[in-house]
C-alpha cells in the first residue's frame, strides 16, 4: 500500500499552511495514496477537509524531540507507527512542513525506513549551528525544499551559497479560500457608507502587522474620507501580545475609521472581495486577493515593509528583490489619491494549475537520493538553563502542563501589555 504522511505545525484555525496541507492531502488521496496528517497544535479546525485528522493531533509533536527523554521519544514515535500501521511492504513517503516537525519526521522515517522530504512553509527559521547541519544534510540529499529562494538564506545565513537554488523551490497551492458563501459577521455592512474599504488578510502576528497599524494610522490622519478597515485573521492563542487590543486602541482614536475584526474566516465570502478598494497582505494571502481582482499591496516577510502593488510595480509576494520605494502610508496615498496604478500596465504572472504544482512535488522527491540514510537528530542538545528547565518539566509533567504554564505566563504578559497588570509590590 502507498502511504503519504504529512507532519505539520497545525491544522487548527486558518492560514496558508493549513490550506496547503488540506490541498496536498486531497491530491495524494486522489492519486491513490492513503493519506495521514499529524500535528501538535490544538484549536478549532476551520477547514472541513482537515477535521478528519483531529484524531491525529499529538500535542507532544508541538515541541522538538530534544525536549524529551529517549524513552518518551520512542513512545511518541510508536504512537504514530501504530496509527499508520506501517509494514515493510508499504511504499511510504513522509513530508514535514516546519522546523520542529522535520525533526520528528526524520525519527519516524528512520523507524519505518522510508523517504522523508522537508518542505518548509514558513518565513522565519530559528535553528542552532548543529541543527543547521541537519538541514544541510537534507539539502545535499535533495530532501529539502522551500517556498522562496530567499528562504535558504534565512535558514542557513546570508553567506550561504548553492548552485541553482531555484531547484529547491516549490509552490504551495493554497488559493482556494474564497467562495460564494454567506457569513453573518459581514451581513450588516453598508459598504456604500464608506469612501474606501481597506482589508488585511493573514495572521495578526505576521511581521508586517505593526507596519500596517502605524502606516494606516498616518494615512487616515491625513484624510477626512470615511474608511472601513477589515482585518481578516487572528493571532495564535499563546502569543504574548494582544494584537487585536493593540489595533483597537490605535483605531479608536481615528474618528473617520470603522474597524472590523472578524477573526479567522473560512471560506471567505466572495461578496467581501467585490467591495474592497485596497488590500494589504503577503505571500499566499496576497495571491488570493489578487486572484479575486483586489488591488493588493504586498508586504515583505523578512522586514515587514511594503514591496509594492502586486501586478503593477511588482510580481513579488513575499520577499523584495529591489530597494524599498515607499513607506506604507505614502504608497496607500499614491494608490488611492494620486492615480499611481495608471503608470503601469497590469500583469500577473500566471502559474500552473494546482495539480501540476503538486506533481512537481513528486518530481522533486524522485530527484532525491534513493538510499535510505538518516540524520541522528537525537544528538541535538539544549544546555541553556531555560531550555534545560523546559526539558525537565516536559519529561516530568508532560507537554500539556507545560503549555498550561506557558499560557498563564502569556496571559500575564498580555495584561502587562495592556497596562492592567499590577505585580506584587516590594516590601
């Protein structure tokens, strides 16, 4: 039997990664593979196709294997092996999508003696020097791919160079998030009341969000036009700063602005898209908006600053290839008030259909080394006092209680950020 196993960060809530995993799982199933999806992060699963994998959420996978004793690592891996019912006769491929899931996937691949390929979907990578050696090992075996060439520099460092880096870049199809549906959160919006409707699409903890808040505030202060601003997306529960509250505190000072924070939305009603005058997003979210005909400012995933207007002065959705031209407030002003877009001929570089992109993933796997060799990720050590405490706590009490402890710390941090927390006074 052919079995395709995906280890990813989360299938909860909504994001480009979740949409990609859903699409990939559907594709491999269509091609005759028995598909499995494992993740570690619990939360509301908004994408219907991913709900069936809720039983495969193993919270231990949310932390790197090096935080567990060898005995506990084996228990976690064996739990996965039992679910997939792997046999020596099975043709098995494992795909991982995050730094942490890559470590677990390598252990799993070694256990069942199968191919493991990494497809990193993120924009930020925090790895130690010893961990970089693991990813270089996978790269040399053609078992590591990314969504942009720039991602290789972010992972390995600015001085890293490799011949033909484009061969390690794959597309993650995740554009099918807009549909002809109704959503009660948007039913009573009277779009005609506003001179401009502006939207951001994506998680609120993205690097560019502070730029959006500051840039839009400056833009709105310099006009009397009535503006509706819709933030489609939310932040992870454990995030230490309450970003929606931060947005509210800034926007409530803008008398000409109405703010809408619906949280995660899936699918996104097409009727919203038809009423947006200008959007701000990055990566796959920018592509979603552009595909719906929305004028979209794309934001750099590394420095959080604007790249340009997709299809007009740039084709870049995630990382800029040219120097920054505008501050966000200035670019918004140019687009809305100064007829900036008329200077350009609109053109979006059209890619392949989703199935063709998925087939490229399998072509990539075919080009990888076919020998069954694995990296010993158990060698990674965490000797820093903070990480040592984390390891001891997780092994003694489990990741569930470590998460509870972390959540309490994050809640206190949020209260501090809002200026509402009063600590114990020193005697």
